[in-house]
C-alpha cells in the first residue's frame, strides 16, 4: 500500500533585492499555484527591496523544492517556516 506524504502548512518569506528577478520569481511561483493558499507582496522603496510572503498547503518535499528554486534565483532570498502541526 502506498502512503502519501501529509500536507504541511508553511510560510516562505522572500526578499527580492533585484527587480530583474521578478519575472523569473513569478514564473516559479506560478508552477506551484495549486499549493499556494495566500500571497502578499510589500514594496520597500526606501530600501530598494520587496518582501513577499507565500503561504502553502503542500507536502514537505514540494515546499522544500519551491523554496530551493526561489533561493537559487539571483537577487532573491527565501526562508521557510513550517507549522508544527500537519494534517
């Protein structure tokens, strides 16, 4: 019998320091759209960055894959925080 990975709730905090990365960032997030339950972006023009919060409901391997892809984008930093409870 095959067991499925349980979904986790996670927050990925993203800081965009290079506005040239936004198109690649959005394309990457679009690939994971079925797992994204909320997204909020806040520009910080005085510091020249944008801060994005993404909330996901997905298996841990999917969350980790997305966070890794985001972190590899030049000018983008990403950190993930998992809820302690899972489904």
